[in-house]
C-alpha cells in the first residue's frame, strides 16, 4: 500500500482558484484527512503545528484552509464541553477521498458519540506527542485506533496509546496523564510488556512532577522500559533524556537527529537502550 511517509511534509501555501462551496484538494489536505482518520479527531493547534509548523500564526494560513474544508463538507465539527473548544473529524466526503487512495488503514469512518470527549484531555495530549515525535524524525506511528480496529490491529495483553516503528522494531508508547494508577496497576503494566516480545522498548511519557517512586523503586526490565516527562519532552525535543533506574540516553540518538550546535562528526558516548537500535 502506498502510504504517506511523513505527515509533516512541506507543502505549498498557494491554493487553487476555487469558489466558496468547491475545494480542489491538495496533497496536504489528504495528509490531514489521513492523520485525523487515524487519531479520530483533532483540535486547531494540531493542524497548525502538524501541517503549518513552518508558518507564523499571523499568516492565518491554517485557519483559512480549515474553514474552506469545513464549508465544503470535508471536515465535521463538534464542541467539547470538557475542553471548551471545537474538535474536527472526518465526514463521509473526506473519508471517501482517503479510501479511494487506499489510505484508510482498514478503519471505518469515525463518528463522534455523545460522550466522545470523556477522555479528551488524554487523547489530545497523545496527539501532541505524535506530532512532536514526527518533527524529530520519529514519524512512523501506529495509533491506538489502528491497533484496535484497522489492518494493524493486534491481539495483545495491552494495547498501547501508540506504536513507533524504528529501523523495523516496534516501540510501545504509553502516556500517563498524571500518576493516577496505584503500585499494583503499574506492576501489571510492566509485567504485561515484559511478556510481549513484539515490542522492543516501552516508552512511558508521564505528565507529572513526582515520578521517582515509579522510576527508581518499581520492578521493571531496565533494558526495555524508559521514562520521560512531558515537560522535558516538549522543551528539549530530540535532546530529551529517556531514563530509567540504570541509565539514560537522548531521544534524538534513536531518531538520527543531529543537534544544530553539535559539530560535524561529534560522537557523544551514552548508554544504549538496545543494541539493535544503535546508530
């Protein structure tokens, strides 16, 4: 299947001549449809940072294109009372566009239910993580929806929030929106992933300040399980330190990202998460 390789591909901001009710779809529009389809829904900031990341907000290019797609019936809109903002999802019209291009991943059209925003804070933050990782070169992402329903669906002890594929190996991504589970539940999570050899690594992304008890005291395979806080991930990006009770490494080392200030040929010695992912 001819998959789109990276949803952050540069695209021209020039738009074809079109009237109010007719839109000539661009490559970027199709990328947007595919991305929303895989994540179920997005908010405006996801579109701007994921697809107009190299443009200033002042240009308003994202807003203009979003409104055209809404008016032409390619995007649907629902208001979330939980977040106090609109979310955007596909319509039958846009779903047909990705399906005829074999980009639907075996998923049916997502239709928001009355309680679609029950876990919206968690869901939107997972989408933030996907966009951030894509920008640093980790763009081969399989969403939770695809793992549950689509061609990539799997029977597993636990379905992660997303899966990265790097050099052919799979990395499970679990996002913890605050530390809300007890010790027993985290031990069950670590035990389930220890048994599942389909995932080479498990990245625990945690939106909480005090995690020492989990990182330093709980039993887990330190060759497989790595932690990072959301604040560090979004501030440091490729320089964010993935760590556990034994070692740490920069995320960019896996993504093959060179830092702007790093001299050519620089080789910083760091512990490796797994020899199969060594650069």
